[in-house]
């Protein structure tokens, strides 16, 4: 398989030709959510970015094994390996079993992911289901001399590691600076060096989630699960590791150190990171009052939102930016995306009604080449979408009769749009998007149906029939049922 796909490798800091280790098989690991709260705007971006990677590689003919984990243990409130487990904290506040919290938010995450039309990963492993494997990895790292025990906890020895390998190479941080910047840790610390990180933590007496180990009754450090589960399911070395830019340090840096310390070599060929989402130019955060969950986004239920935005509007909005560029959320930008998405879908619909001509003035080949050139250039979706809009103008000209298209070119154009818009970009047609337009229409029809019911109660059959007929004239079929009414769009 000849690949023309170029992707930017965060590790080498340059664009590289994508050549899988074992084509046509591709292994891709993406860091998934810690399931202690609703998915928010920040979760949508990596989900859609790596869904695009998954879809495009599959479209190119690769057999992709896409692994995305669920973090359900070991992610502490504080990055310095201290504080409560995020899931346990939620469970305590809600008086639930930790695994109830995990199940509840995993289900909600899946629902949001389905709304955004992201494909399910091939494997979705839970950290808590891989305790034995994680302990084996800890032991390997201890045996190789890169970890030490301190009061029942095991810490990764960054200093020892850095003497042989290079800690910080992904994020470009210098160990000396890391040591200097984190020096002010109190003298009570169990760590030899503040940059060291936990592989295994001894559980405090009040800690609910803990497992027996050779070192203590405890739980794994957060970074460990990804080293462990990626290599378990994708092999010692695999093709792509993805995640948000916020995970680059310390999470991915620690993963690299763990895998290298255990196996003597790095595990990942291409590191890919999506950039962050800001809200009106600010970092999103609960304390800043600009935190938007996906449910709120879809139903308009947050103060900052001027209206609800359909999942497909959100998906289109995210794809309109290159995944490595920052993306700023604003009502204006989302409204513009809503219009753009509708315009694109209207053109795809219009394609179905185009009448072929015996002559042809449309260059589909050129359009197609430009689209794939953009995709192959590190998945440049904003450029791809701008080419698709050039195509929209062509489609509209054909509809208007100022351009002509023959049967062969119409078939090619239709295939191009179906492939790119639906299969690769993963958008859904307007009618299936369950969008805000549909909701607005539903409200209007509800109002009209109430007026009609009132007319019927007053035995004003003429008005009742007129309303039904006028709706039908507008393509809306209103049907009486025993509970009230049902409506549908005329096919
Ligand atoms: Zn991870």
C-alpha cells in the first residue's frame, strides 16, 4: 500500500510520511477520559480528531486497531501524586460506589460520543481491569533499576533514567529545569526527587479502591495504565499514540519513560497531539464560569450559550480548525459553523436532483485531487472544507444551469462528497443530525397542533383541515393519534 499521508510527529517536531510498522495493520492508542464527570467541549476535540484519523486510515484501506482507555482509578486530584482519587472523591460526595460513578459517566460519555458520530474504538480497556499487568510493569521497571520503594509506594527514578535515556524529550523540557522548578516540595516527601512520579501508591486507610501488591495494599499511578494497556493490545512498538496537548507533559512524558525503562526502547512511532479549546479567548475551567458540557451545548443549557448547537454543528466547528491549531469557542463562531454545515448538506442533497447533460464543463478530478492533497497534508480539514465549498459553488452552478455535468462526472462528484463528507469527516445528513433546527421545528409544529386541537374542540373543522393541509403543502405530515399527534417530514 503506497501511502501519501504525511503526519506531524510531535516527537520529531516535523511532518513525516506515514509508514506503519506492519501495514496494512495500524495500531493507534488514544488517552481516554477519566470518568468522574460529564464530557465537555474539551473532550469533543480529541474524540473527533482521532475519530478522523481512524476514519481516514480505514478509508485508505488500513486495518486499524484503535484503543482508547477509560481511566477509572489512580488519577489523583493533584498532579504531584497527592490528594484524593478523582473518582473516589466524586463517589464520596455522591454517596455512591466508585464503580457506580465510573459506569454512570462512562455511559454518558458513550452517549455524547454517539451524538458526535464518533466511531467506537476497537478496544476500550479500563485501568481497574489491568491491575495485574500494571504490577508486572512496575516490577520490570524496579528490576531494571529505574524505580524505588518508599514506605510502600513505588516511584519512578527520573534521575537514574535520565542518566541512560533522555527524560523530557517529547515536551522539550530539560531535567535540570524540572528539578529546579519543583524544588520547593516539603521535606516530608517520599520522593528522592520532586520530578519522580508514582508507579504504585500505598493506599491511605480511607482510600476505597485498593489492591494487594508485593509492596503495599494500594493502587497504580495514573501514567502507568497507558504504558501498560497500549503495549498489551498493540505490541511492544506501535504506530500512533494520540491525545490532547495538555497530556504531553507530564502524562505522555511519563509513559515514554516507563515503556523505555521496562523494554529498553520507545513504544511509539508517531505521537499526535490535538490543540486545546478556549472559550471566548480564555482557557476553559470550572472556576472561570465558562465550562460547557456537551449536554449543555446540545440543549442550550448554559448561561454562556445563546442557543443550542446540534452535535453535527459542533463536529463541523471542530473540523473547521486544523487539529494542531488552537480553537476558540464563541457563539458567533458556532453560528457560522451551523450555517456552513447546512449549506454543505444542502449541496449534497442538491446533488441527488441534478440532471445529467451530454456535455461536461466541471473538473471533478481537479477538485478531488485538491481535497485529498489537503487530507494527506497532516489532515488539513479546514483546507479540505474550503475545497468542498468550492465544490458547493460548482454544484449550485450546475443546478442553476450555468455549468453542465455528464453522467460519469456526476457519479464521481457524488462519490467524492459521500466519501469525504460522511465517511471521512463523519458528518451526518441534516435529517439525521437531531439538530437544533429539528427541535425548533418540533416546537413550532407543537404550537400549530395545539391551535388545531382547539379548533377541533370548537368543531371548527374547516380551520382544523386547513392547518393540516397547509402543513402538508410545506412538506410536513401531521397525523392524529390517540395520544395527540405525530409529525414527519414528507419523503
Ligand atoms: Zn494516557
